[in-house]
């Protein structure tokens, strides 16, 4: 059975998700001391992971294309759709809690967005490079 290189490449994102979730849960007292709502971070992390997984899936479907522009469009489309999902999630959060918005949690989620996007783009760049015959 042949191993799927896309699934293997997705493992760093899965590992990052698991590690950050564990750190948020175990670091709850310290983060609470800093006025950061851990539940906001955990839900934001879950939303970002799910959005990244969808974008990664879309890219894996376009990998077979011989058109490089199609691959670039898919990468940009994935990053854009992830950004839109995050914006909608933030607006939903703000509309639910109204004046009790946790700014530390929102800033933490923004940082997570940058890390997820960076990891995703680095992996996608490695996957899209043509293999050299050795």
C-alpha cells in the first residue's frame, strides 16, 4: 500500500494543533492570570485547524493538475477562505459576548492564524516542488 504524501505532510499541522491544545489546557491558570480566556483560544485553535484542514484538502485535490496557475489559485483560495472563516467566527463571538470580548484571546487566535498559515504555506511549497529523478 502506497503512503499518501499529502497526509504525511499534514502531520506537522496536526501535531501543532495537539500541542497547542494541551498547552492551553495545562496552562489555564497562568493564561487566566494574564486575562486570556482559554476557552476562546481552544475554540479558535479548533476553528483554525478545521479551516486549515479544508484548505489542505482542496490543495491536495489540485496537486494532480499540470497547470501551475491552478495550484497557486488553490493556495490563495485556501488562505483567503481560512481568513473569511476566522472573520465570521470573530463576528459571531463578538455578537454573542458583546461587551465581554476577551482581547487577549482574540490576539492569541490572530497569532495562531499566522502560525497555521506559515506552516501550511511552507508545507505546500515543499509539496508543489517537482521531484527530481535521482
